[in-house]
C-alpha cells in the first residue's frame, strides 16, 4: 500500500509543479527583493530613424519604466532620478518624456500619506520639472499627487503635470476615472476631460492609468486631433492582501490586448508607461507588471519593455509612415462613425437587465453610486 501511495505521489508531483509554474509572460509573485536588484540597471531600447521627425509631422517619444522610490523622502529622490533620466533621454533626441502614474510620490499611499506628500501645481517638484524641461527643450508628462486649495480647504488629486518644451505648465490633468476603493479614499475625481496638447507642433493626448481601459476616452482624444496617446500607469500583476494572501491569478495585461486594438481603431500611436518592481505599505504589497509599450497606429508593437526591467523606451512616432486602413483616404473609423446611433453611451441609466444608474459628481466625490 505504501508503495502504491508513493508511486501516485511521484506521478502527481510533476503535474502540481507544472500547474503552479508561471508561464514565460506571467508575473512571478514571490521574488525576494534581492533577486530584483539586477533589474534596477537601466536598459535603453530604441526604434528611431537617423534624423528627428519633421516638426508637426511626428515626435520622438521616451517613456520611463522603473521601480521608483516610495515612502518618506521619495519625492526628492524621484525628482533627482527624473533629472538624470531626462538628460539621458535628451542625448537620444527625445522630445517628449513620460513617467509612470504618481511617479513623484509613489503609488502606495494611505489617505493620510497622500495628504502629506501632495503638492500644489506650482510646488517644488513640478517647478523643478518645468526648469528641467526648459533647459533641455523637452516636453514632459510628470505624474504627481496634487492638492488644490478651495474655499472649503484642500482637494487632492491623482494628477499629471503636462509640461511643454518651453517649460510651461500646459495643464495639470486630474484623473477622472478612479480605480477601486483605495483611489476613491485618497483622491477626488477630476472634472475636466483628458487633454490634447501640442509639443513640437505634434498633437498628443493624455490618459491616466485606468482611463487607458475606456474605449470612449481614446476615441474622444482621437476626435480632438490626437495622433499619439500617452498613458502613465501603475498597473500591478499581483496584489498581496493584509492577511498575507495574494490575488489568485495575475491581472490581465491590457498592453497586449486592449491598447493595440485602441491604437488601430483610432489610427493613433499609443504609449503605456508603467511602474516595475514592488511597493509595500504595512502588510499590503503591490507587484507591478512593467511591460511598458509603444504601439503604432496599425496596432503593431513598435517597442516594449520587459516585465521587471528598469527601461527607457524611445521611438519615433510618424503617422505618414503608415499606410491606410481603408480603401480611400476619406473612409476610416473616425469619419464612418454614426453618432446618431450612440445615445446609449451617454444615457444616465444602463439599458441592461437590472441596469444601473450612473453616479453624478460634486466637489470631486461620487453621488448615488449603486453597489
């Protein structure tokens, strides 16, 4: 009997081991931090032409993926790193440089921590970023925790400072679609739509993390003239709960499925700048996916970062180097739309069995959200 049990165990163990092993493109959740040290050496990957894109016809884009600092003192450390990365990018001819969501402070903040590290849009971090941009003649997207003074005190936002190549703050875009309860605890909802701005004469749209996953937003940016959409993010792969358990399966990687489709459907370049590595707060732990990517307007992957590697991705984004997706120039996804049929997209109630009513917003908070 013992021999039979031993034989069965020998047969089952390879199956169990195989079932638990990560696939090559899957995040592995249980690395010791020291194992990741080798990934902190910055890798530079580029897909560029011999000369810069002609003004107004294209843009040389850089996106930075890394495990940034978090916790007390993180803002100064991350801004020091930003300056070094910007200088490296300038040497490669980068004209627009983007960083991951909440780059300045780190993402894993409690409500009290968020209030402590948040800055005004003319605070020290963004003021410094503006000076760096002006000195290098480089536009930047710098995500940070923003506080805004109102007559009733301060509101706090998950924001992106949009800085042009002259070092001017074009706008401080406040995230409009917050992800989950933690973000709702930390931040107010922004009320202004995602912006399109021009740098070196080229129109760029901006989204923030979860917003990349809404097809309506990338479509609106394309209709507003964007030829490139850049979405800083803090997308994790696994999340370790306070009880010590982690999420059962890795979260889906939208960079390989959704974003190429959105790029193709809107005939735009799409760039996704994610965090890498780990962040912790108490017993909570975030393991970021990495996999930052720059996608062409035909849904083609131009260049992408590895899962954990600190990486500077650089690519020339030139629309005229891509052919048409339809048989003639006047026919395409944007011009062939039928807005008269799309009223359910803006209806206040979802037309589904047991359909929900969408919340309204006041002073940055949801009102009437159905659970």
